[in-house]
C-alpha cells in the first residue's frame, strides 16, 4: 500500500513536470514561429525566459483573463518590451482575448500583437514599453499607487488593496540611467510590493555585455536599499524560481530584485548565448533544428497542444480570485460605506462638478502675479475637492508652487500623504506618474522647470502615446526667468513639445487663464496636459474690458478685439507676450491701424475646434499676421501663413535680468510695430 502511494506520487510528479515542460516549450516555439513569420523581432529572450513566464502566469500571479482590468490583480510590466512575444504567448495561453491568429499576425498592420507591447491595444498589457527603462519606472509608479491606496483604504482585516507589481528587466534596462532613478527612489520609499526580475543573459545587440558593462548589480541594488537574491544559472528550474518569488513576497519593507542568469536563444544549436539570437529571426532551418532539441514537431508552425491550453488557461481561477475579492469588497462596503464610496470615486477618477468652485477670480486691481504662483493657489483649491490628486516636484516645490498645503510627505511608512518628493529625478517623476495612472485610483501631477523637460521627454512622449491624463506643471517658461541664463531658459521647448501628438501644451497669459488651464487639465481624461508657467509676474488683464479667460478652453480666442468691422492685422501670442501684444495694439491705434489680439495658449485645443470657429478667430482673408512668443518660431507658420511673420528667438538666451532680456531680444512695442509695418507693405 505504501509502495502504491509512492508510485502514484511519482507518476503525479512526472505528469506535472511533463505538462510544465510542454507549456514552456509551447511559449518558446510560438515566439520563434511568430518572429520567423514576421521576419522581424527578438526571439532569443522569450526562448530564455519561457520557464519564468510559465511560473509567473501559471502559479505566482493573481489576475483574471476574463476581466483584465480587475483592480486587485497583480501587475506585470515587461520593461524589456522587445521580448513582446514572450508576453503575447503567455497571455494567449492563459486565456486573454488573444487568438492564435493574433500570434500569427505579430508585427503586422492593425494587429493586437505589435512589435512592442502597447497599452489599450492588447488585453493584459499594463503599459506601453520599448524604450528601455521606461517600464521599470512605470512599475515604480504602480507600486507607489498601490502603497498609497493601501494605506488609505485598507481597514482592519479588509485588505482591499493588496497586490504586487512584477517587472521584468533586461541588461538594457539596467544599463539605462533611468534605472538608477527608479531603483534609488523605490529603495528609499521601501516599496515592498515591487518585485523585479533581472534577466542576466549577458548579451546585447552588439555582443556580450562586458564590452561596456561590468557593474556589480547585487552590490548596486543593495546600496539602493533593495532585497537582492542572485539565483545563478537556474533559469530552467521552475521550483527554485517560484520559491524565490514567494520569498520576495514576504519582504514587506523593501523592493526585491531577483537576478536570474539565463541563456538567450535557449536550445538553438547555432545561436544560444550569442547576440545573433537577440534582434533577428533565427532562420527557418535553425527554427527546425531548435524544435528538434525540444523534441517538438519540427515542420509544424504554431503548434499548440490541447493539454497546454487546458493547463495554462487561468480564466476559471482568475474569476474565482476576483469573486473572492468582490465578496471582500462588499463586506468592506457594509462596514465602511463612506470609504467604499470614496474608493470607487477615486478609481473612476470621477471629478466632482464643483471641483473648481473655490478657485478665485483674479481682478485686475490685484496688479501683477506670476502664473506659477497662481498655479499653486489653484492647485490647493482643487486638491481639497479631489483627494486622490497627488504629486510633487523634482526638488523644486517652492519654485514650482507645487505643494499641497493640507498634506504631509509621501514617504516610507507615510504612504497616505499626497506630496511626493521626487528628488532631482525628472525622468522617473514623469514615468512613475504614468505608472500611477495606469494603476488607477490616483491622479498625479509632476512639476519642474520647463527647460528640464529635456530630462523627461521620453516619459512625456509615452504618456501621450498611451493617452494618460498626467498633468505636467512646468515653470520658468522663457528668457523671462532672467539671471540663471541660457542653461535654464527654454527656447526650443515649446515647439518640440507641441510636436508630440496628443500632448496639450498650455501657456496661459495671466492669472485667470492659469485658473482655466488647471480646470481644462483636470477635466481632460484622454491624454496629458502641460501647463507652461512664468517665473516673473504678469499683469492681470481686466476681464471687464478684455474677453473672458474661459476662451482658453478652445485653445485660442480674441482677447482684445479690434475697433471697426474688420482688423488690418492680427497679433497672435501666448503667455507673457500677450500683454505686450495688447500694449502694441494700443500704440498702433495712434497710427491709425486697427489690430486684433489673439491669445493662443494651446495650439492643440485650437486645432481641434470646428473650422467655423477657427475662421472667426483667424479670418482667412486677413493675411497680415504676426506671432509674438519668446521661443523658437518653429511651427508658427501654421497660424501666421505665408504672408505673416514671427517675433521669436532663434538663438539661446542670456544671463541678465528678465526685463532686459526681453528688451535685448526685441520683445518691445517699437520692434513689433516695425516688423508689422514691413509685412503690411
């Protein structure tokens, strides 16, 4: 009898190992075949990491393929997005809405399986990755959001916020400087629910990593304050991988890094452990030979055993996990009805109708005020109505006016607070802000000097690509910041950021436009908004004389109308130069010229208006147009036309008091009049 039990146990273990290996090899061969069919892609990493992917998706993670957006799921981020076929294969096998035909359409037009994972396009993809390091930083943001929400909403034994963020890192992710920002911040904050797995395969496109890289990764991450485990060369041992992941889950006070040495192109007779397996198909003959190594049907493409589909499909388990959580949440609702309501409102980012009720109007009698100062005032009024609004600055809160006054600092042990001290880390600030929105339940803003968007542009671009409503607060917007000089004075930044699709760049001209800009940013749900604000004080326009600042919501509007039926010319401006345009308009009256002044704080919003509205602001028959903006003139041709001109800056700025800079660079009434008269001849 004892012998029989041993035999049954042995048979069960044998069958388990058999289906595990079958599943792993299915992931490998699907990846190989998809890359080969597309004649494009990265097969080597999916081949190497198939055992890890199998262990995670079959045994370690909580998720529901039938409802990919279930809140309390574990998040998985493939930071090395070039290995996308690893993710697509395991999503398909686990039961997500991805078909075998989608796998066959890898990297093809209008498919669910693009070359790098894209958020909203493929079910189960948590973020758009590809540029290395971005996914790592997104993952830090997800873990920050989880920690924040858990501290606020979890009560007694009701842990309604309780999940991990898993991030898969490559050598490239670790080499990118962005990884330092991400790891340093995560370690400082003690983000215990962040578990990163480093695929240490020692191969990049150009060859072995020792060509350029010899870091002691264990020592480096321990120095950041991480829990680090180096598993060595056990990439085929699912048991040891699973044990290390479970050990990492038990570490509550610091993030975890699991170092896993793998063999890129595993099983390939010619290309295992070589750069040739990294960024190109193996070739039809090598695919066949590799399948033979796996004891796989070598001539058959996209072979998926039914036993693997049955074994790996997680739908029933996932639905059970979600049902269990739903029952927990209903019990939570019964005991904490107000907290449950607040949780659902935050998750839906449900902006209250009166969120801007306490935002003051700014009468002209108040004189002049910097738009960065007004921004801070508006932020604090809005934050009272939107408690899930969180954010901070890259060590410039006092200059950016980005501090929420009725909250403390988000820190280890104080995750409930709303002020995030990002340190001098602009890149992770913006990328982690995207991660926070991707997680859900928080609405972040990120602040720094406008010139320093150079350090964060990749993250800003990806938030635009994903359609994430991050709010960027960028101050010190021009040569007007003065003595700090050209290193800090943005020149080309407005033009280059306006070139990013779906990013709304708003440069308000006074206090009231700034208040409206915040309202527009808060209400936008389909993409990021950047507020570009002044260091120097600007006059508050008398809105009893000039048009309402609500016109900002349309991107451009007539701020000061011409006298008579039709203007002789149109001055178009944004930000601090709008008041200068109005001064010029007044001076031109003495010369008998009838000029319209248009404030155009946001090109993107104006561009989206109906043509009839755009023509009412910029009539097509009025060809004499002059733009006035303290930055590059690149792009202004769209609004001034072939017969118009621009007062702009085509060089870098200078270290001098702000008013002197404006004068020296030609931003004065006399120069504007001279330029306008030239194009009117």
